[in-house]
């Protein structure tokens, strides 16, 4: 009887986790963040390989960052202009293919991308 209950509990857990117990077997992907355009003094916020938020202050574009993330993970990229005449485009690519794209312009523009890979 204990085996049946344990099996039922594991089956329920597996079903609720998308069939991927403890993240075993998740595919790792190369994620490339890109911020391009014509702007100076940009604040860029992004999720790193561990899912933590990092901030970098950049004086000139383009800016790029490559990280590795697993299937089902969330990515976040935000850029804030501190330039009166700037414009910028943000892109998140997975394994070399564009996945998310956004753009903005004008003083103090703030553009972000958030999504699941």
C-alpha cells in the first residue's frame, strides 16, 4: 500500500512540474542580450545565469551579454536612456534566433523585455 501512495504522490508531482521533476533534463540554451542604437549613458538591467538581476551602466552602445539559461527559465532585459536625443533597440536571442524585441526613444525612455525561454 505504501508503494502505491508513494507512486501516486510522485505521479502528481511530476504532472504539476510539467513532467520534469527537479529540473532534470532541462535543455541549456545560449541567450544573447543586445542593446543597440544611438545613445549615451544607458542603465541596463538583466537576469544573469543564476536568475539574479544585474545592473550595468554603459556610456556607449552597442552593448551585448551572453549567458546560459535552461528551458522554462525567465529572462529580463531593461534599458533606460539618460540622453535627450537617444534611441535604442533591445533584443533577446536564444541559440542564435531572435526571441524578443523592443525599441524606444526620447529622453528618459525606459524599454524592457521579459519572457520565458
